[in-house]
C-alpha cells in the first residue's frame, strides 16, 4: 500500500474512532474516562480530520464501486456541476410532473373541505 493511501485510511480510521467517542460522549463523561476539555479537543480534531479527508471524499466513496444509479444521487460529481444537475434531476422527477401532486386531490383536499364545512365548538 502506498504511503498516501495509508495516510488517508489512517485519517478515516481515526475519524471513525473519534466519532464513536463523540456519539457516546455522555457515557465517557459520566464515567470519568474523558473530561470536558478532552471532549472539546476530540471535537476539534474531528473538524481537522474532516478537512483533511475532504479532498479524497469522492475517491473514497468511489472505491466502494457503487454505481450512481444504485446511490440514486447526483451529488458526487467530479465536474462540480452539482446544483445544475440536481435541478435537472428535480425537473425530471415524477413528483414534479404537475404543479400539485395527485395525492393532494385524493387525500388532503377532501380532508380540508370537510373541516371547512364543520362548525367550531369554541
């Protein structure tokens, strides 16, 4: 394994460990294993690790070899055109074929009509 890959994987491993500590911080703090200042140091280190890992994030996700269709996401793009492609994807979604989705007419509108005709008991 190349030193560069080893470094990135070590960062991911460290982030995973620190994330587990932060997620269970109550137990670590209550049981006295970690103090408040140490927890703050861990949280700061997480932010540093995220910044270090970020340039490799797309490559890390791609290493799992999930096809974009399986992920059903337009976000992980090398070309940087995330928002443009997200907008195109939204335009093509079946949910956006009409201004008001048919489920409104089927479920919500009758409910609103029945409430508007009933009198308030206040």
